[in-house]
C-alpha cells in the first residue's frame, strides 16, 4: 500500500462529492486566502511550489486507482472510478487543473487570494475541491511559519536600526530555528524550516535547508555554528564544569562563533565566576566569539541579567550610535521558551540599559514550527464560481447568518494593485488592470519555478 497515493490524500467526505454538484456543471473554481488576523494584517505567501513538485508532479496510475477503490468502499464511501480512470487514460495521470498563484514570498493583506484553482477538463469538475485538503495544507502551514518568522523580524529590525552600526549585516542571524525536534514529522520540519529561512539565515533544522535546496534551488539557505548541549557539558560532572567550558574554547576558539549552554547548574555563577573570571583571558586570547546560551530561568529577565554580567566582566565599547557593544569575544543567545512579546521586552530592556541589540540573538523551537494552526491566520479554500454546460459562470459563495467572518468571495478572483497594496477583484471586473495571480501549474506542468532568492526578495 502506498501512503502517498494522491487519490487517498483527501478528507473522507470528499469521496462522495462528485455525486453532489448540479447537473450540467463543467467547471468549479476555488480560491485560497487568509481570512484574517487582528494582530498581524499581512501574511507571507510561501510553500505551494514544494507541493506542486513533490505531489502533483507524480502521475496517478491505474495501480493507484485499483488500490484506492477497495479502501474507500470499505471505509463506507462511494468511489469515482470512472473519473479517476479518465484522468489516467485521457491525461496520462496528470491532473487536469489550472492553478494560479501570487509569486511566492509576496506579502498580502487579510482577505486577498493567494491562489486559485479550476479544472481544465469539463468532466473533471469534481476535482477542484477534491484537492482542497492537500492544497490548503500545503499553503497554510509554510505561509503561517513564514509570517510568524517575519513578525519577529519586524520586531528586531527597528531596534537594530536604532542601536546597531550595521543592522543589515546583523539582522539575518537574529532568529535561529531550533524547532526540528518539536515538530510532528520530518516533512513538517522541512517545510517549516524552509519557511523560516525566507526571513532569516540561522537554523539548526537541517531538513529545512534541504527543502529550500531541493524545491527552490537554494545552494545553502541557512547556517549554524558549533554548539554544546547539556549532555556534552554535564558529562564532565559538576565539579569539572570549568573544564567542560575550557574544552569548548580549545576545540572551537579562534574559528568564528561557537555557543555554549551554561545553565546546567547555575547560569549566573557560570557567567560571573567561570566565564567572567576563570576563563575570561582564555576566551579573549583564543579569538572567535563565545555565544553563551542560558536555557532556563525567566525568559525576559535572565538574558538581560547575563548581558549585564558579561558587560561587567568582559567590557564594552560604544558604537557610533552611542550604545554599548560587548567585547567582540562574547555574545548571548536566548532560546528558551520565548515568544514574540518576550523578544520585544528583552530588546526594550536592553535598549533602556544602553545596550545595542546586536549583543543578543534569539532562538525558537516548537513555538516557531509547531505552535501554529490553520486558524492562526484563518486560511481557507472556498469555491467561488461554477460554469454550466453553456459556458456561463455563476457565482458560488457562502454567507453564514451567524458568523460573517466565514463568508466567502463570489466570482472568479484576481489580485490587483490598489492604494493600500494588493487587493482582491473579480476577474469579470478586471478591465485593463494587471492580475498579479498568474498560472503556476497546468495539466501536470510546472509553469513557474521560483528561486529562494526571489522569494526572499519579495518577503523582505
């Protein structure tokens, strides 16, 4: 049995939907949008290309059809054998669909469509919404991670611009992805990890680097540094904690940055007594930059305290903007249980104490790649038009009397430039305006192959 059989990659109730459309239906159009988010009006559209290359590029076969039918029928549902057999025999297993989408990396406001799907074979009208489960998932998750990651960037960037001499060089490495172990599956780590890399270049989620490389031609989208974990530090024993740290200096000093988790026993004793006194001269003499990582304590207070301790023991200098920068031999990364609000508070506290934001970097784990869902930005895919056997398009929409927020758009959609940025428009009212949604996939052929560089430039 194949777990990647595209016929089975849908919700159970959709197996019965081919029997439910009005007679004479020749086409169904559906669109995808983020219906809204009160705290963040903009979202980053990203991830569709991974799905197109990985799933839609593989033709459906008669073996898939024969495998799916008994499973679906045993599950208690009808099976559209005729429809799927037609796709295999008439179209070589390539789905007869046209998918239009915005360029990946595009920033859009709530309520602006990011993609639209319509069948190209009149007898396959049922196929458009059949794909909703897989297609919506392929868009909402990476777009949500990319949007959340960008939100952190929006918090860090203005503080860097106020307090750092070269914010553009520092910003790409201010948020590091520690989320691989907190995801539900390897594929999620790859998709989410790549989505984070749209905004930053620091990651420990190797799978995300591989996904950016495989699906977006990114030779190396993210970077990391040698770093310790608690196992490698506590293996030395509490009485040899200083030796464990000294070994890190010996192994990695003088070769760029290296990070040492320093809270195995007492973070403040480690910073003040061991790093600040016993090992300070060795750290400076070795060259490179030691990055101290606290991994417990109050997520806001602890990193601020550690920066102040390091300033006392290692010294600082004032940059051109008048803010204190730690000695080049030492920095800090805070990656334990922090939220976007925590990051804003930490940066605010440091700025109030006169420290540049370049002294600290941040890490996020499950909060970045796992603590999200489709409702984070209310992503939805809804039918918006039906074409009858005379070639006439009819509006399709929903208007729930008890929940207006779940209303959907009527009519085939376009995305046009407006006074406040991109906005939705009906195709039949497009006129001579440019439609920013363009075909990216048709009948099994990829029409647009975006690079990671292009995606990053749009999302910047």
